[in-house]
C-alpha cells in the first residue's frame, strides 16, 4: 500500500491511529459509513491490549480474557449489517468465577442469580444470603439508572447524574456518595470475605476499593449479566473486526509509528509518520492514551486536549504472566481468584509503589470453560495488581521476586505448576509503558478514584475540528465493552459534525432552508 495516497470515497478520508478494540470498532463503523479509512498501528498485529503471546500450546491471551456486556458487541455488528454470532463463537460461562481464601474456603458465583444465592447461603449462612440479595438489588438499580445517561451517553455530565438522582431520590442511599467502595461494602456485608470479593471489581477499571467511590459496586452487574469466552481467544475478536473493516475498504498498515498529528488552518489535516512522510486526511481518530496529546508527544498544538491527564492520578498497572504448563492440586475453572489474607495491606503497598508481599492473584485457565476437553499442557494468564510507573518504586530483580511470590502464594493454596514461567512470559508496568506510549504503565488510563472521576475522562470530540478520541483512556472508560462504546461515541460525533457542516454550507432554496 502506498501510504501517501489514500483513496477518496463519498464521505472523505479518515485515519485511525491505533488498532485496539476501539480503533478497530471505529474503523469498521467509518468504513461501513462510506469513509476511506486507513488504520496505522505501531505494533505488528491488531488488538492493542487484546494481545496474545505465542507458546508451545498455542497463542495465549495476555490481556482481557472474557467478554461482558454482550449487547454492546451485538450493536456493533448490527450497525454494519452483520450478526455477531455469524462471525464469533461465544461460550457462556456458567461459573462466573471460582474464589479461594487462605482459610481454605471457596465460593463459586454463577451466571444466574438464584444459583449464586444458594452458594452464598452455603458459604456465609442466612445473614450473608440476605445481604447478597440486598446488594444484588442495589447494584442492579445503580446499573440500570446510570447505564443510559452516563455509560451510553457520549457527553455525560454531573448535571445529568444529579437529574437522575433527583428523579429517584432513593438512589442517593444506593450511591453512598461519601463512602469508598470498601467502606460501603464493610457496612453492607457481615462476612469480610464477601466485602473483599465484591471490592475487587474496582480493579477491573484500575482502582483500589479503598479509594474508589461506592458507585463502582455496579461493575459487578456487568459480570452478573453474563460472561463469555471467545472461541479462538480474545485476539480472534480483534482479527475478526479487522477482516470486516477490510471487507468495507479499510486499509491496515502495521509496524508504523505516527510521529505527530498535523493541523492546517486550525483543523486536523493528517499525520506525519516517523519516517517523515505526511498523510493527508479530513478526520483523525486517535486510539491511544490521550495523555500522549496532553504532554505534547504528538505536537504542541494538542496540549490543551485532555489536559487533566497530565496531573490526575493514573490507574493501576499489573504484572502479567502468560505461559503454558501442566497443573495439579485444584479444580480450576476459567476465572479463578486467590485472595490475600489482608487486602488493606495489599492496596497500601501498591499505593506506596511497592510489590505486595501477600497479593490477590487472578488465574485464567484459558483452556477451561470452553465446553471441550482441555489438554495436558494448558495455557494460563496470571495477573497481580501493581502500581503505575508514576508511583512505583524501583524493583531490583523484579522477575525473580515476582516469580517466587506468584508461585509460592499459589502453592500455599494447593496449586502447582509443572513448569515455571520464563522471563519472557512476564509483562511488567515497564513493559506496558513501552507498549503503550505516554501511559506510564497504567492499563486503564486515569484513576477511577473520587466521585467525579467518571466526568474527568476526556470525551470523544476535541477542540480541534476533525480530531476525535477513542479507547479505554476516554469516556466511558476502561475495559473491552467501554472502549467499544467509546468508538460508537466517536463515530456518532463525526457523523453529527458532518451533518452540521453540510447544513451550514448548503442552502438549497431561498429563505435559508438547510439541505443536508
């Protein structure tokens, strides 16, 4: 492909910088709408954080492991005249996750409310059973109340959130506006294990339960409404979206770094590559950490965009193992969580930038939960929460320390691996910082800490005409469903702006009646 020439279609040319799930979704939607789309990706494959690692047992997902909020993806495929099920095979997980505690207790949560209730009754008795019922109803009310006006809205505001509460004042009690998630859960659940379990959902968006608002309890509902594995791995979803975008004319170029964005007459005019080549475009969709714009990494003209990202706290990072091995000792499911003895100490250590000595560990057994026999040598992704580079203290011999900590902790629970993962199997905050420029190793963009954090995320439309943002660092936030929604917001903003420009410039009859 000759990058200097981008064919023109009916609605103009668009460059998408980055091919994460949001960039792929935006490219697909724009190509379907009739734009000439070129996607530029610095890495060799699509997917962004939905990446995979090669192994003797096959490719291993090294990022997100499952799909939630299925309607978001059904909407994406439907918007381009396709059906999700015709392109991707999803396997619903009956067991959402299997949870393990150091005292030997275990708890499975299921994809149906009734079964989860029964399990919690056996786990925590009648009191825990009733507390879970109340918690489920409360979080469902919050999810239903704020899904449309906040998550599904392209321009959420504190005013709109206040209006929602004003219409239904009982939500104020559910919100617990002056409590952290951890303190709210401690008040709600008598059994500290249940507080610890539901507090971990704040880590899904890179937050500590001790600093995140109680509102984040609604994240549990996204999982309670269903969890699906993707046959072929999450990276298969990325390849599918690329293929669909290409079938509509989108062109992809990999191993290509964008050096800066170009502006002419106050409007976006294209991009400049690292090799000095300029590419012209009417629209640029930036699918990267918006902090890169704020710190001037893509040109001094953009430092006013997402300016809050320069000073706001960064979300958590992680240490991620991706490797194949035989395993023995425990009956794993797809999602497994091994809890720390003292969660407060774990998050205090992370806040101070240290590697916790007693971490909560997530283990994804990727060959389980697929409605098929799993092989002897299985693929695993193991995740430990970590501090971003902005607060992290230097870690000497990080690989050895992390390997010893991970395997020792899991062995104490009774889980043993026949092979220890190699150094190449570990991704650290430093790795993520290199993979995703200007992220400082953070995997979720800005921190979700504080009641107004949701309203401080950059939105898709910027002050530079023709420049739009998408991805986990923009509204509505981190995670595969949220990033996919951000692409919808960006494309809707592009189409709306085109209509406004068309109406402004075209007057078909006397009297100024606009002709779109």
